[in-house]
């Protein structure tokens, strides 16, 4: 979901993340996670996301990826900032959270080392603080003496 707004500070972005968390589908953990993302191409919009749990657990979608996917569908390609919040089943704010590895990698796909990650009750960080060496497109390139895994698979190695 996107909300049209002028450039907002961290507290306003966190307020959007909190609103998203209210719509989380978390029948298994009870933890309501919300995210709000801002992209360069859609700077007038804030994209909300919430965790959507699944009984298989592995198919659960995190709030960060949910917000980023909503932005991508709307044309966003360069992530500037993302805010996240988490409440436990009793409604208490959980401050000792961080994006999971999958979310950090998706943030890296659309952001840069300096992309801001704002965590409710904890502060503002850069992507590089959590993921200093992300897997990037350059990693997929082959070298003259070392074939990529994809190339090796196609040759039947």
C-alpha cells in the first residue's frame, strides 16, 4: 500500500510502519511487524508492508520485503529509506530487532550501502552496518579461469 506524502522524517516514516504493523497476519507468532519504504522514483509515496505468516513458516513474507515489493510494483527501483517496527503479542515494542538476511539482501538489491534502515526504538542505521558485503550482480560474472556455477551446470559439470 502506498501513501502520498512529502519527504518525511524518521518519526513520520515509523508512524507509517506502525500503521502497517496493525495489518500484519501473524496468527502463529503473534509478532506484528510493519515496514515503510521510500524509493527515489516514487518519492511522493511511502510504501507500507507487514509480515504475512504462513503455517509452513518458510513461506512467511517479512514486512520489509512486503513493502519493497509494493514499491517495485509501483515502479520503484532505488530504495532510499526503510523503517521497521515490531510489537509482541502483548503489544509491547520490541527494539532489539534487525532485518533478516533475506530482507537485507533484498534491501541491497534495490538500495546502496548507505540506504537508511530505521528501527523503531533503536535508531537509524545504514545497510552496510548490517550487510557489509552483499551478494551483488557482479558476483554472477564469470572470470576467465573460473566458470560460474550456472555455466558449469549448463555444461553438465
